[in-house]
C-alpha cells in the first residue's frame, strides 16, 4: 500500500445526497459511521462492487478522482446510467406515472426485458419506491399510514437531479463482484467498500445472484488485494469465522420498518 500512497492526493469535498429509492439491506443507520471510516483511509480510487441503491456511496462527503460503482443487477445499473446520461428523458417518462396499487401490480407483472431502457428504469424506480421495505423478490405495495404517497414527483425530481449531478464522472459497471475486484485492484491505492448480501439472506436479491460459497470466494479475494477494504455485514458466527484474521468491529444499531424498531448487530470488517 505504501507505494500507492505516493500518488495519493487530497479527497475532494462532495455534497451528500439521498438514495432515490429504498433497498433491502440499505445502510441508512450505519452510513454515517461507514463514511467516516472510508474518508479516514488514504486512497486514490474508490470502488463499490455491491452498490445497490448507493446507501453509502451517496452519503459520503469526500471522494477521490476515480469512483466506480458496480452491481450485477441490470435494473440498478440501467437506472444509474440513465440518471447519469439521459436524465431529462427519464423525467419525461416518469411525469405520467401515478402512485396506485393497480399500477404497482401491473408493473410487477411486466417482464422488464420487453421494455426500452427508459421504460425499464421508470418501472424499476416506481416499484422500488413503492414496495414495502425495498423488497426485490416478490415485492408488495407498501403504505405508510399517516404519510403521503411514496411516489411523488414534486419530492422525487429534486432527489433525481442531485443524483444526476453526483454521478458525473463516475464509472458505472455491471459485472460479477469478483471480476470487479480483480479489475480495479490492478495497483495499490484502491479502497473497496463492500456491502454483500447478509448471511442467511442470499436469495433475497434473486436466485443464483450470490451464494454462501461466494463468501469464501470474497474472503480469498480480500486476502490477496493490493488495496484496502471496508466491509459491512450482519453479525453471525459464520461471518466471524469466514473473515477471522481481519479487523472486526461490532456495531449495535436499530432497524426500522413499519414503525417498528428492532435492535440488531452488524460488523464492520476491514483490512
């Protein structure tokens, strides 16, 4: 790592933004602490192999010159690419969308492969914003009693504009996590933030997306990287065993869903 630090330049300040939609396993409760940890590690490249909706990426306050976000999910990548490159055209599609259970049920049944990229992005954003808990598999229409509809363009457009501006200059990839790590670990100075599926929840993002065996693959990759990494995950005996030998910090926090607060523990693993 020392050789890579020779090319280190100060991180640039950047205004934090909010993710444009909920995501299962989003890091709202932990994002502040993770952002501080990330900023404290000298780096010249920042890479997220499991970006999801960017719960940590968008909440950071500093960035290096090169930022890379990656996800294997085509809908995630398609949405971010359109927000980056065809923002106004996406707004033109979204402006006709109303928030209704009927529309939600109709769009859930639509095969996204039959849609244009703009239609696909609009469908995905609507479902993610209106689904209970940001669920990816078998989503259900969510209603927060006492709160406005979850899809309101008067509130959404300013968020989309901020994300559009934040994505300027960001490389957006769609590849398996292992390929992403290998590609951007070509020299020292890269910092990876990793937010893989929780242990015991690997099917929550779709079949064959990530398996328990992939945790071992991830461990092997992290053992060999030239750069540095910070990983967040749920606290289980299996996770502690797989990542034993790295620095492990236990964090207590609360999950909130449907007005209920559930105490939980997560691990911040680094090396």
